[in-house]
C-alpha cells in the first residue's frame, strides 16, 4: 500500500447495491479491498462513460503517487450539479473512500466518497 | 465497520431532492393540465429529467454535501421495497442460447460498453424535445454521446435512400394527445437491453409519449418477430420537466474493459 494515509477498513456491506455505473463495478473493483486515502485532487477527467479523478498522495518518503479514481458518468454528476471544480476542492487535502481494482492494477480504484476539510462531502456511489 | 464519518442523510436536516427542486410549482402541487400549442396538439417541448437515462439517480443535498447514491439509511422497520423484476424481451426458443451466450460475454460484445449509440428503445425517453407542427426533434445526452432523432409529422413516410442506423428512421403521428413514433431502418448492431438482447435489422419500435402537466410518460414496444416470441412492451417510464439543461456531452473514452475480471454482469439496468 502506498501512501502514509492509506488505511485498511473492514467492510460492512449493509446497503443494497445501487447501480450508478456504465459497467459492472464489482466486475472491476473489489469491495473487500476498501481503503481510505488522503491527498490532493489535481485533475478531473470529465469524460464519459465514467469520470476519473486524479489524486496525488504524498508518501512517507516525501515522494508522491498519483491514484486514478473512477467515478460516475458526467450526466449523473451534472444532475447533482457537481462540477469538476467542485470535485477538486480548490487543491485542499481531501479524504477519499475507495475500493481497489480486482486485476491488481496499482493505484486504480472506484470512488465511493470524498470528504473535504470544510466538513462537506460528496457521496458518489453506494457501497457494494 | 466503516471508520470514516458518515452523515445521516435522512436525519437532522430537511432533505431536498434536486429533482423535486427542479420541478415547476404546478407539478409540485399535483396539477396535471396538458399545455398545448396553438395548433391544439399537446406541447411536448422541454427538457425532461428521466434520471439521466437511468432511473435511479436521486441526488440529495444536506448543507454543502451532496449524495448521489446510497443516500438513504436502511429503514428502521419493515422490509425494504422489493426491486422491480427485470424488464426483458422474450425470445423464440431457438434464439435463447444466443442471448445467453451474449449475456455471458457482455464485456466482449455489448456495443454500449464501447461507446456506441444505445439504439432504440434502449436509449429511453428523450432528454429534450423541440417541437413544431411539422416535426419533432428528440435530443439525448447519453453516456455514449449526444444523439438526435428527427421525427417528421407530415406523413412524408420513411425515406428509402438512407443507410440503416443505430437509432433508425422515425416518423410520427398524433393519436389524440399521444405522440406515436414508429422507427425502422436499424442496422442491427445495437441491443435492446444490456444482457444480450440482440435484434435483427427488421426491428420496428413504436413509442407512445403523453404529457400530463409537467410529467412525460414514455411507452415503447419492440417488434421483431423473426427472433422475439412476442412484441416486447417495455415498462413505462416517466420524465419530469426540469430546469437543468442538457449540455454538450464530453467524449466517450472507454478505459475499463481491460480491467474487468469477468465477462458479464455489468449492472447498468437499461
């Protein structure tokens, strides 16, 4: 696990799955590998069929790792009036709740939720 | 247990669903008058929120926080509402094996996963309707891109010189206050649903659209007797007039299929 803020979390999948994806999330990401990361969202790929957020995580040795966090389609975010600028949070350090890619691809994850330092959050996917 | 703080989306604050907020006052009061054009036909003009093409998105605001999915806490008592049964066409027996095979290999075969147009009726109700007496234009803001369909109303009939397409060729007529759209001339390269429901180029789709107040009801029936055991009547869908305008769709760039660890079960319910 890269990133000093990475924290393994146990899973309690108590909520029914809600489809918010263009493809199978469980087919690509593993709900049993759920972590929290802290970092700066420095780029948002505002593309279909899924958006991607790029999270820069500072490691223990001071180096940085870029995580790719897949999220909802643009039309769904727009329905919630969420913009790329809102997601980036002005460059503040945010905490994200994600599940990791099943195929072992490093630093690729599905995004459940972002918590911002001001106290607000964007929950972008139901738990799987 | 989750160790991150999770707000209760249903307690402590008055919740505001964005979709409800976007509804005109008349719809919120339950009024159901059907607006009409000067010609007397139902006025279907407007931008219609049908759940971004997928009927499960109900964003919830709580202060500056936004919840897009999984917003509601489990009910404290009583069983949760049962999910709706799958809405799928029924095939002639000799074609069921092909459907099953395609279903098992969705990741390899589903055109929508590769950003192709969803086809009709899979694309669902239009996101925006522009109407005049001689034609109606359906506009779509889909994950695969922006699409349009021009529906002539002047009995010009289906053209004979067009190349079969993903969205086919449509003509329309009024049946009372119901707009009836018949679409043919498909290329046969789309699916009816996400689970291998193929069709032939001879597919014919009839959509029926009615407006009651600020609600639009979309019904569709797919006819393809060469492969379907019977016409498929889709579950009706309702869209609501919204002030959230559709926009230019960002490019559809598929990045996921190479990471899928199985070939099936994408859970987009359309």
